[in-house]
C-alpha cells in the first residue's frame, strides 16, 4: 500500500513539474498563422499556393495554435489559401485567397458547424 501511495505522489509531482504549453519564442519577422478551432473535431491545417499543399500542423478541437510558415515556402509576396481538414470529417473548409508578404500575421477561426 505504501508503494502505491509513493508511485501516485511521484506521478503527480512529475506531471505538475513540466508545463503542458509550449513557450516557443517566435521570431518577430516570421510569417505566422494563428488558428482558433471552435469545432469539436481536430483539424489539420494546410497552406495552399499554386499547385502545392504544405502541412502546417494540427489544432485539436476547442483549442488554438500558432503556426510559423517556413521561409522556404514563402518567396516574396504571393497569394495563398488556408485549408482546414477535419480528422474524421468530410468537409474541408478553404479560405479565400490571402495576399501574404513575409512577416505578416494571419488569424483563422474555424467555427463550430
């Protein structure tokens, strides 16, 4: 019984020790996309430009996340679209064309439908 108590207390302190949010510093000149997912489904976010599709990452349901667009993807100013592909869903909403310049900050809200 004593061992079980010690294991539970140890696990509690270990999980409290490490933060669950990332404190990643983002370069001020970086082009970023802030995605707020108000839907219950997890969404995989893609950047579309020309005939290319670049995966930015996944936003879990009812959360938000900041993505940095890699410098090698954005060469000067160009028109792009953002695609939110729901994990386990059928419809993938796409934004209208956005004219991006390196250093821009973009926000995207995925509503709950």
